[in-house]
C-alpha cells in the first residue's frame, strides 16, 4: 500500500509538470484530467490507510492538500 500511495502521490507533481509542456490546449486538458484521477486515487489510498490498523492515521492536512492541488 505504501508503494502504491507513493506512486500515485508523486505522479501528481509529474503530471502537472508534464502539462506545462503540453503540445496543445487539448493535450494540456488531457494531462490535467489524468492528474485529477491520480488525486482521486491518492485520496482513496489515504482513506484506506486511515481505516487500517497497519498504517498510521493520516492527518487531515493531507486531504486538505489534495483538495487544494485539485483546485489548481
């Protein structure tokens, strides 16, 4: 789970950076839509960690950070 969370979390920044070099407006939008999926996936994994006895309870801050990134 930790590895999957790391992958989806770090993918968010990579996708934003990739969108900055988009070849067209459509490409830019497409890359941000992919990023929205990664944000949703990350949020889901954080929720799973929260409900698990094997992982520490993520702070509310993580969810607030994701919401902020998703608004950009």
